C-alpha cells in the first residue's frame, strides 16, 4: 500500500513538473488522448444518468414530505451542467479526436471532474443532515451509486476518477457524520471499502493500460526501423510482415482490454450483489415503496448485463456447453427474429445437407444470433432479407459454419477492421454501446470456434461463425419436475464469504427465506463451526483470504460429510470456468444473482459426491 501511494505521489509530482515545460513526451500525450477518447464514449450515458438521478432526489423528498428549495435549485444546476456537456459532445461529433493531448487539457479534465464531484457532494454535505427515514437512505444510496458510476466512467483518466469519487465520498461522509446516526460508522466502512476497491482497481488498470501502450509503441518503432532497412530489397516481404504485425498488435490490444474488463468485473459484481440483494430485502419489508426500489433492482440487472457483455468479449464468462441440435437451434432463433424484427425484414434459413450437432452454450448462441439480427436491422433502414445458413466443414475441420448474411448497406473496410473492438460503434451517441459484435466474437472464441466478417454478394455483410462439432447426440427434453429439497425451516447453512458487505446481504436474504445461517469469513473459522455443528448446506465463495480456495474446502467436505449439499459462488466468472467441475461435483452460482435464483439453487441442491 505504501509503495502504491509513493508511486501515486511520484506520478503527480512528475505531472506537475511536466506542466512547466512547453512540451511533453509524445507517448504520454498519446496515452492521455486514448484515455480521454475512452471517457468521451461513456460521457453521454453518464450525463443522461445525471439528469435522471438529479431530478429523482427532489421527487423523493416531495414524496417523503421533506421538500427543500435548495434540492430543486441543485437539480436545475446539475441538469444544466449535464445538458451543456451533451451539447458540447453533439457540437463536436463530426470533428476528429486529437491524437495527442497536452498537460493543460489533462488538468482541465481533472478540474471538471472535481467540480462535478463537488456538485454531487452537495446533497450529502448539506441536505443529508436535515433529512430522515427513506429520504436519508436514498441520498446515501445515490452517493454510493455516483461513486461507482464515476469510477466506471472516469477510470481511463485515474486522476479524474480520484477527484470525482473522493469529493463525493468525503462530502457524503461529512454530511452523514452531522446526523449523529449510529449507522454512520457502517456507512463509513462501506465508503472506505468502495474507496479501496476503486483505488486498487484503477491503479491496477492504470499500470496495465500504460505499460501495454508503451510496449506497443516501442514495438512499432523497432518494426518501422526494420522496415526501412529492408524496404528496397524485400518490398513484398515487408508488406506481408506489416500486415502480420498489424494483426498481432490488434490481438495484443484486444487481450489488454480483456484483462482490464475481467479485472474490474469481479469488484463490481460484488457491488452489484450487495446493491441488488439489499434492494430486494428492502422491498420485502416495505412493498409500498416498490416504485422507488424496482428501478434500483432494474439498474443492478442492467449493470450485471453490461458486465456479462464485457466478460463475453474478454472470454471470461461462464459457459454451459452442451450438445445442440444445430437445425433446431437455428430454426428457433430464426422464428424469434421474425417476431422481434420489423415486418419489412424477411428472415430465411438454409441448411446444406444435415447439419452436425455442435457443442455450445445454447442460450448464449441464441443471444449471439439475436445481437447479429439487431445489427442487421439497423443496416437495413427500409427493407431487406436476413439469411441464416449452415454448412458442415468436413474437408477443412470438424466445425459447423453458421453464416448470418444481410442485404444492408455493408461495412467499409476501416469499420470492419475495428468491428469487434468493445465500445466501437458507427451509431450516434447514445444509440448503441458498441458491445454487440465484440460479445459475439468473445463468446465464439471462448467456445473453441472462430468468427470472420466478410462482404456479402448482396452488398451487405456476412458474419461467419465456425462452431465446434459435437460427437455426442443432444439430450432429449426431460419433462420430469425438478427435484425439490426439504423446507428451508428445517435446514441450516454454513456461509463462507470474506466480503463483509456481501456477507451481510446474503445473510439477510437467506434468513428471509427461512434458513438458519452461520456466517464466517475464512476456512479456519468454518472448521471451528463444524467442530460443534453439522449444517445441511455449505455456501462458499471460491476465492477466500490467505490464498485458499472454497472449491478445495468443498471437496474436502464432500469426502468427510457426503450428505452435505454444496453451493459455490463467485463474482469472477473466469474462476468458475477454470474449475472444470462436472455437474455432480457441486452447483456454481455467479454473482450477482437474485433472491429467486438463490432460492431455486438451494432447493435443487443434491449431495455433491465430489471425488
């Protein structure tokens, strides 16, 4: 921690010294430009969220009969500020983004972030001490949400993220401390946890982003030098090498972004688990306020969906591959597309011979084809045809090629080269996240297949998915009802979760379901409990303190207590995928999950019988 703090101070001092010079290192300027460009892609949805959140505070105060004039004035100021940023982005939409940014522009971005943080610190600093009940809780939740949203949006520019999130956290803590509420210490602990997670995530991503960028620039310079030496004598070889290097750099960039995505997903899946779980518990206790609580649950679900899309691109999502009847899967998805797309779009299917079965996650395959259908719809503004065809690649390999072709406007070469990059989109600001094709690409590669984008003979685009063949026959549907476990009131649970916020959330949910729960933070504490108790169910996080794995402890319990039922949970999806467990070896549940999903998983648990 001290070394990281010293590195941060060194970074700030170096920037201050650099600001006194007339020019800066070009590479550093390019790094700033890349970060600023990443933030600019996320600014429109963040400003729209600011508008909605700002005016929700006066609404909640009005519903709670605690209206304040300064809340309306503040909401107007925040709304005006957000509209100004949206106008600036719209005004500059056709202007190219600079490739190099100066220290002055960087400082201005940090100052703007600090000013925005000051605006969002005002409700916690000034309004919070004078509010009571649900209005006070809503302001606390809003402050936490803005800190998390600000960290996600501004993390490409670390100093701006620290300025915004730190200002909001300090202002909220200062205001809440004036209420003399006992819950202040709990809120302070949660805020400190948020701050630590945000600082560690941003610091880690900062190192990966900068080091990868600098190494790539160094590689570019060396390759350019080599190209100059061989240009006259080996022109054709040099051209081929440059093409190969371009593909390699693209792969490295995608891998670096994938590492960033997978790293931040774990932290925010834990946050979303706590937000969603506590919102569900609050709704159980106060259903009359469901019109205010439901948007929180829906927002948490939207955040979880965004994380899943990012993990799909990073090839870190949890898959459930199974033998799939290719003809049936394509036909069912085509029928769904016909119902969901416009009436002037025709969806056709073509099967060359009898398609082989494929080994794939059927649910994610359907989502991938629906994503391609959405892109094809946008490329055919008036009318058109989508053709989904299959062909067994018997001569080349054991793959089934699924071709998704449209008759739309096509895709220029420069767009096709960047089509699978996350957040890259040719649509207007706010019209798309740019994650559709990148999610499809990541899912197909993680499944052991390949994806290519080509020009269609009709003038549109053909996306070709080469999916691995399955030598097992698909299972026939089983209409037998799923086994139901014993009543919760008769069952006891041992919960192992090292994250205090998530532990308290899961404890509340499990107790609301009727289970008797004992919660601990580590394997050592769990062994002490097992010495005196004999719980029916073990719920354990996969990664535990001290480098221990919950899966290893679960295997141990399966040998010593074969009747114990086991449920493993994790916010890092790649941990689930890397375990390689079979279905009979225990149930896996990825965070965030709903109360109903947890209840269903517990009711269908069987003794693990791990080996």
